[in-house]
C-alpha cells in the first residue's frame, strides 16, 4: 500500500478530486438531488399552509424548522451515501492511492457541504419570499444558521457512517442520534423548564444551540452576543464531528 504524501498541494488536489467525483455522482442521482433540494421546501411549504389560518404562528415555527429540516435530511443522505461507498469497496480501493482517511472524509464533507449550502439557500429563499416568513433580525443571519445546520447534518452523517455496516444501520441511527436532540433542544419545551438532568444533557447537544439561535433571531432586531456564541458552538461541533469521523472510519466494512 502506498503511503499518503506529505505534499500539501498534492493532498489538496486529492481532496478536491474526491469531492468532484462525489458531486459528479450526485448530479446523476436525480432522487438524491430531489431529496436534498426539494424536501425541505416541500415540508416548509406544507407547514406554512397548515398554519395559514393562524397569523404569526408560522413566523415562530418556520424559522425553527428551517434549521431542523436541512439537518435531518443532510444527515440521512450523507450517512447513507458514504456507507454505500464503503460497502461497495470504494474506500479500500482509494486507500491504495496516496490518500488518507482524512482526504476521503474531507472530500465527502466538501462535496456534501456544497449540497448542504445549496439546500439551505434554496429553502431559505423560498421560505422568506413565497411562504412569507418574517423575523425581527436580518434575513442573512437566519440563512447563516440554516447553512450551518445543513453542514452540521453533513458532518454528523459522516461521523455516523463510520459506525454502520449497512445502509439500513445508517438510517437506524437517525432516531438514536437526532430524535433525542429534537425532544431536548427547546422546540417542544424550553430547556430551562426541563428536569435539571435533561437540561444538563441539552447543553451538550448541537441542536440546542441551533434552536436557541433561531429563537433569538425571531424576537431580536439584531444579532446578539448570545447568537454569536451559538454560531461558534455550531461551527465547533461541525469540525469536531468531521475529526471524530476521520479518526473512527474503518478502512474495511464487514
């Protein structure tokens, strides 16, 4: 097996080549593209329709779910697609080249990161223009949180794929990793009103900071220091999951 080169330029070219290959495959997978770009829009459009008879309610819920929907969908798409590559033997073939697990995971992270950004931008644009979402803070701040949530779903999906052996197992991780976060993040009940143990647990869950940021932006006319703190925490989680995924990724899938 050839060793990974220490040349930074060659490392960068390997990572970019991996990302380009994944994007090319994704472009020819119409169902995945439709799921990534279309599903959040359809869900948010349905939500706005359901709440159309209750003035102001969509403004409260729309911003929160604008962050949650992309996170959930990018987690599913990324974890399944990455696991499919591993189970198909792609990783084993690639590591015979001058490529490390970081190059492999970084290439996938970059490719699905591009998809995540497009997803968040399209969903945000239609939610504000067509579905009529209005908030107190600048629109760009909500779009930023939506993009970070989509990237968080991507990094979490890459991390989860390292522990799964089949695509079905990757999907099974959705209720295990994300549904508890949904229950504890503050959407259903404020974290401060939860039992103390659950409140402590919520402080180490990334979705809590996403929801808190969105809540602040719906009522504050400017981006506060608390929102910037939440943004910093989300960025930290994104890089932490990418690093953890690279360190735990198996070269072979049983």
